[in-house]
């Protein structure tokens, strides 16, 4: 199994071949060393000595006896791969019978295996005879589609060897021959490609008869069966390796069959008819069948040419007994033997589509029954039914046009010069709006409303809300007049308007189908407008005040080109960026709308809910007051005014906005400066211990009494080594002593207390891993002024301190270690007890052993 050597192979002989045929003897080599492409030498021997025939690498190898045949190509080598060649003898003769040896020159490092192989070739005489029926030459048959026919050929062999015949019937359609049915040399029937179904149905058979005849029977012939037929016979012999080998092949053309195809054709191509007219189509069956037959015809209708007959609608049919199915508006008549006429009266637009004609031909059998021989479907005929379009014109005019904003607009769309209109025609309208654009911008049309065939109004997106509110009214004033009314026209309504009148026709099933659209010319709705102007001036009433006093300012408004305006006022403040409550800088404080309703906007100070007032002094003057001002109120104050004009339906419409000049509040104080720091005696603790954090407030500058100072303290934590996460609020203590804690997920607890006027302590009880991180406090100072008013100072933030929580390894592993040692000891003692008991009582055995003498081992040198 582990040896490897060169192996040269040729077929197992003897190879039996027929005189005059082409012989191919393959030779291959495997398991060799050296180059991948190997060379081969072929030699021939009739008795003992070998003569050299041909070589792949030595042109002088050929013996003189074979030089002429090799030169003419009668004998040649054909390489099939790098390690295989074929010896080809084109016209083998009896003198070529003998032994053929294939040799390979050595390219191996060591000589192992075999380098040549021999095969015996035996040449026999040609004993195969193939002929047509009764020796006749090829005949011609002309048949109709659906007929049957039979063809015969004779094949016999007188070969001295035990050979088998393989018979194949073939048809030639075009340039190639195709297999129909074969009787193999092993006695099996094999249908050709495309004939499997017909062979299983029995429409194609191959029968054997006397005198070595082979008969092909074809039933239900179709157009694909037309062509030249031949009988192909090959002779096979079983080789020494039990495999079958084809030794020769012969063929003879038997007949040429022409099949007259039965076609179903509609005499007309594409048809165009006018609505209410009649549609006339004729179905013709083209066949040269002269015997008795009956036709079965069925008409189909389909809306698309791609639909199958299963999806199509059956219009009318006539069976082979000439019985026509019942229909009111459609009739079917038998014009002559091969023609059937379809007549559709009073066609409608819905009759437009594709029409098919399907015909089946039936012939009588000997037992009196009828047999369907062929069925065909015609190509579709396109039928277009042109609707009867009424003739009319459309005129659009404006009965009311606006001169100013909020004036009414009314448009009338009338149908004029209507002709050829009957009771089966009705009209509907569609209204469109086109906005005027300047430059090269594309003008888009917007649908305001449209009517369907039932005069149901369908609203567009632009007009839906205003129509539901009654601002836009669509109506039909008369049978030929449609109206569009805008109760209060706004600037956004300026543009071009046009209408489209649609004519609808009633069909046989009482449905309505649109037949025509006519568009009117556009009407422009436009009026000249002047731009609105609004001026707002803010004035401070008190030139100087200090913290705790009342701030007061007025806003005076003037406008132009606004009809009976009303004003809404909003007071805003632009605070310094250091204000933590408003990082964007602008705060909406209080507003008063056009109906004089006051509303607090972003004013969230619960202690000063009534500290701001905005009131209307005159029609165009407003006053703003802020009581007990704080230092945190410093900033720029403005009035934002919006002018409103009365719109349609009692609604107010925004006209223009205005912004006043700023009024500044700036407190010049020399009060104390507050600093905050965080301290901890032990920032590194173990789990479960208590952590103490101190927030210490220091003052600089003017000294204050402790009763004149108060603080809001909030503690925050950032759960990371770096300050790259959002801070988490832990607890807060306001200046009234109320402590508020945030919700916690762990088991640790917090406490926050004031331990001195300027020191606040945060304690974390039972610290856990999640309590680590940077901790800091934020202090909001409150200072009481000489007038007794508490003033809020800016927030002060301390630098964070990092709190580290460690794990006590000894305490963590103490109890698990003791439990483990105890369990191991108990299990060990129990194992010893079980082993002792088992050896003492269960496995005790008396063993008598022969006493052996103790002797010293022999030395290795004496072994």
C-alpha cells in the first residue's frame, strides 16, 4: 500500500472493431516523476516482432512500413491531456489486426512500475445492413395536424461476433438531427429530449416486427413533427471489461413528412369603433382537412394582452353541435365551414381591450365517438372604443375682486356653447390655484377642490381647513355655473385661479366614466399692498435705584399701514452667561396678548410670583414693573411687540413684529466675595465605612454678621476618574434648613447637616463601590441688605475631591475560607471512616502466601 511506481494503462482487450471504421485506442500514464507532459511511443506486432508506428517526441521513430500512412494522416496521435494520448486509425484494415503496445520513456529518478502496456485489436468484417421499408428510397408524406402516421426501417447484422443493435429514430428540423425514440442495445426504450411526455402518453411508439423491422408510430401529429426522418442503427459489442463498445454506425433516410398546421386567425387587426356602434369580428380556421370534422369556438375578452386565458372573460361560445351560449348584446353566427362571426352591439368604452378566438377541431372515430385532434388560440386583436365627447367651452370670470386684505373674492366658472350633450352626460368642476413667482422658478398648481361623478366635493390640502371653517365656499349656482367664494381674502390668496370642467358619460352598467376635460383661462387675484412698519421704544422711569427697590420701564409702540391694530407684548431679559439657570442668556419673563391676558413665561421664582407686573397704560403704551429686585436680576431688558390686525371670522392675524431698545439693570455693589472648598480627612475608605466630606465657605472683603448670611448647598458626584460624565445630584440643603435627597439605587445612605455658619458636612454611611468618584458642592449665597431684603448672590462651585472606595480582602475572604476548610475536614474524616469500615468488615479476606526468602539481586555484569 505504501509503494509507488509508474503505471501505463491501455483498454483491456481484445478490442473488436469493424473493417473500414475509425479506431481509437487510448493510453495513459500515472504516478510518474519528472515533467508533467509525458511522451508516448506506439508499436504494432502481428506475431512476435514489434514495428514502430508513431511517437509524440521522435519524428524519426516511425518504421518505413508505416511512414506513408502516418504522413497521410490515416494513423495519428491525438493528445487528450499531459498524461494521455489516443492512437487514431482512420480506416482500419484486416492487416491492422494484432497487438498494439504503448510505451513511455522514463523520466523517473528510480525505475519502478511498468513503462509499457499491450492491447489486442481484432478486425471483423462489416455485416450490418440498414434499409428502408421494402428497400424503397425516401418517401414524402403530407398530413394534417392531428393525423397519425407510421414509418418502418429494416436492420440486420451477420457479424461473426455476438453483437447487439441500437436503433434510433431521428428527425431533422433545420440543420441538426434530434432523437425521437431509441431501442438501446440493452433492450430498453429511451425517448429523446422533448418527447418524454408523448412517449408516456403513448403518442410515440417503437415496435419491432418480422424480418428485423423497426416501426415508428406517431399519433396526434403537430407542426413540430414535420421534417426529414431517418433510422440510425449502431452495432455494439461487450468488451473484456464487460463494458459496451460501439463498433460501427449506419443510417438511412426513411421519409419526409409535411404537417399542415391548423391556425385560428381573426380576420381584422387593430380595430377602432365609436361608442354606441357595433363591433364585428370574424374567426377563421385555416385547415386543409377534407374529411368529416366539427369545430368548437370560444371568444375571450381581456383588458391586457399579457393576461392568460384563465384570467380572461368568456364572451360567447359554440360547441361542436353548433349550440351557441346565450347573451343579450353579443351574438355568434356560423358564416361558413371555417368562419365564425362575433357581433357586439352598442359598444361601450369598457369594451376596449383585447379579443381572442379559441377553436378546437374534433374528428369522428371508428366507434362513433368524437376525438379532439387540435386546439388553437388566435393572436389578440386590439379594440379601441372611442367615447362620444360632448362639445363645450368653459369661461371663468370674477364677480367680486378684493381691493384690500380681508375683502371677499368670488369666481364663477360657466359652461358655454354646449353641444351634443344628452341625458347620459353630466359635468363636474375642479378648482386650481397657481402662485405667482418671480424669476425662473417653476410654477406649481395646487388643487383647491374637485368633484367626482356623484358631485361629491373632495378638498385639497391647501383649502381643507379653511373650507371646514366656512372661510371658503364651493357651490353650484346653476346647471352650467359653479362658484368659488373666499369670505376673507388674505395676502397668501393672491395669485392665478382657473377651473377645469369634466364631462362624464354613463355606461351600460350605470357607472360614470370621465370622457373629456376642458380648462378655462386663468383669472388673477391681486391688489397693491404697503409694507407694515412697527416701532417700539423702551424708557426707564427711574434713572437710578439699588437692590431691593422697584424697577419700572414703559414700552411705547407706533405703527403704519396696519388697519385697527392690536398689540401683544413680551418682556425678555438677557442675563450674563454666568447665570446657571439660563445658560443661553435670554429669558422670557412675562407677556400680555392682544386680548390683554397676562401670562408668566419663564419666571419660576416661587418666592416672587407676584414680583413682576405688565399692564396696558394706553392703546399703544405698556408698563413693566419688577418689585424687590435682586442682584441676579441684572441684565438687559427689552420689549418684544407683535402687531395684530382683525382677520376673517373674528380671528386675529399676525401682521408684523418689533423689538425695542435695551434697558440695562446694573447693581454697583462692594459686598463680600464668597469662596467654597471641599475637604475630607480620609478620602480613601473601605467598603461599609463612613465617609465625611466638608463644604467650607470663606468670605473676603466686607465683613458680615452670621445672621445676615444664608446659603443653599447642593452636593454633586461625577462617577468617573475624569470629569467626563454628567454630575449626579446627591442631596441639597436650602437656607431654611430643609434637606432634599435624590433617589439612590444602592444600600448606602446619606446625611447632610450644617455644623457651623460656614461649614456643611455630607456623610456617606456604609460606602459601596458605586459611591466612588469626584464630589463637589455648589453654594448659593443669600445676603440681607440694609433695608432688610434678602439678595441672592451668584452660585459658587468648589473644586472636586476624589473619593476612593476599597475592598477589605481579609474580611471578604475570612468566612468563605473558614467554611471551605471545615467542609474539607469533614469530608476527609468521612472518607477515612468509610474506607476503614469497608476494609474491616466488607472486604476482609484470608490469603495464604508462601513465605519467600529474601535474596540479594544479581549484579548487572552477571546477567
